[in-house]
C-alpha cells in the first residue's frame, strides 16, 4: 500500500521531466500553453522586426523557389540558410537530449537555456545589428535556429503530441478530430477526442495570443519585446526545476514516514 502510494505520488505535474507512460494530458496542456505563447510572440515580433517568418520554414520554401525563378541566387542562398538554421536547431536540440538522456534531470533545460540566450541576444543587440542587411539576416536566422530547438524539444518531450512553432498541422489535426467527434458514438472515444480537440485549441489560442500581444506592444518596445518570451522560458525552466526538487524532498519525507 505504502509503495503504491509513493509511486502514485511520484507522478507530479512537471512539464519537462515526464515522458512516455508517465506523461499526462495535464503536462501537455501546460507545455502547449506556455511554449505556444513564446512561439507566437517570437513569430509576431520577428516578422515586425525583420519581415521574416521566424518560427517555421513552410513560407520560406515558396520564397526560395521564387528567388531561384528570378535568378536571385544571393537571395535564394539567404533563404536556404534560414531553412537550414531551423533544421540545425532541431538537430542540436535532439542531439543534446539523446546524449544527456531523456530521463536525465537537465536534458531539456540545456535546449531552453540556449533558446533564452538567443532571445536575450536579439533583445540586447538587435537594434544595433538591425542597421545592416547582414545583421538583419543573422538575427532572423538565429530566431529560426531557436524555434527549431524549441520545436524539436517539445516534440520529443510530448511524444510528438505538441507542436508549438507553427499551426498548419494543428489546424489539419483539429479538422480530423472534429470530423471524428461528429461520427464517434462511444463515450471513451468522445472523451479522448475532446481532450485532443481541447489541446489543439489551446495551442492555437496561445500562439495567436502571443502574436497579437507582440503586434500590439511592438510600437512601444520594438526589439526589446524579445525579453518577454525569454522571461516565459525562464519561468518554464525554473518552475520545472523547483517543482522537481520539492517533489524529491517530499518523497524522502514520505519514505521516512513509511519506515
């Protein structure tokens, strides 16, 4: 009885530490809300600052093709590098997590720290670097790298359930789930579908909220806006670390009581 209680108690609501069978709907909901808000903010502020889509590569494929069609090879090279930066971010994040180990305490913290550093760099030095074309391209590329980091990290921790940096697939999945809900007759199917639909809606809402907030505040804060998504990531990281420490201390206390 005591050991079963301890095992049940060990499943606390940590967004980044639990994977696989220990991961719950609540974990994914919190992760989606906070990191989609971050991605939406970066998307809105990045576009207004650099006129570049900084959270996904779908739009860049068309731009890359257009640059090639008009023989603007320098422009095509820049767009190609942007796409590769997003890919590089995903590769680096996945490599770090696999190298450290998914179950290790700081496996996901490293990727978040790198992303925070990039966002702070853009916030602090963006105004001066933004004065040149090369600087603008580098800043846009660095944000794409950061979003590649985040997307891969969230995908790995959630088991590919949550995607935070773009909405095309989310809208597609939402349409499929809504259609299935209309045709579903079993209560269990209805419950699972409703949970998936709620998660998709949370992702969409918080991404939109981040974009709208960034657009509203941009005339006032300009590139300083990037402090905000960096602060959100710090909250996510420290919340997870401190909850983990409190949880460990609680388990030690319960074990002593059981003895």
